C-alpha cells in the first residue's frame, strides 16, 4: 500500500491545461504577406553585358580542352581481350557465389536434422571396391 501511495501520479486537477495565446487583434493572426518576385535586372552598380554571358556559355560548352590526342591508334584486340577476361572473372565470381550459397544451405539442412535428434542425416555414398 505504501509503495502505491509513494509512486502515485499527481491528481488530474493539479495539471493545468495549456491554452493557445490569444492575440488582442484577430487581424494579426491571419495576415497574408505579399512577396515581390526578384527582378531580372541585377542590383545597382553592376550591369551584366549580355554578350559576356553568351561568351561564357560558349566557353563552357567547348569540350575540346578535354579531348586527348591519341599518339597511337586504339588497340581493338587488346580491349576485347580485356573485356573477355573481365567477363570470365565475373562468371567465376558468380559460380563461386552460387556454389557457396548451395553449400551453406546443405550444411544448414544437415545441422537442422542433427539438432532434431535424427541419426540418418548424412547421406553416405557407396564406395567402389
């Protein structure tokens, strides 16, 4: 009984409900602010020349500075051999992944069988004599 009284929650009457703050005028609460869109003209003191912006765009679209001059022609045979090697490596990784997943699944089935208390869990293959 004492533990219940010591840990009891305060009475509901002692909790004061929160009420919204009421402003004196109802117009302040529902005021709509009008925003003016920014003008296309830059701030005073700075005037952009339209030809400067066109020149900047032309320089930005010029990709010749990223081109490499090839001293020797592209070696198609070497590139195809590299692609075949990459494909073979990918297939090998895929095969190893599938084999690993199958081995883990078989091991889990065998472990579940042993944990159930069965004695015929391991499959024995007859040997040649």
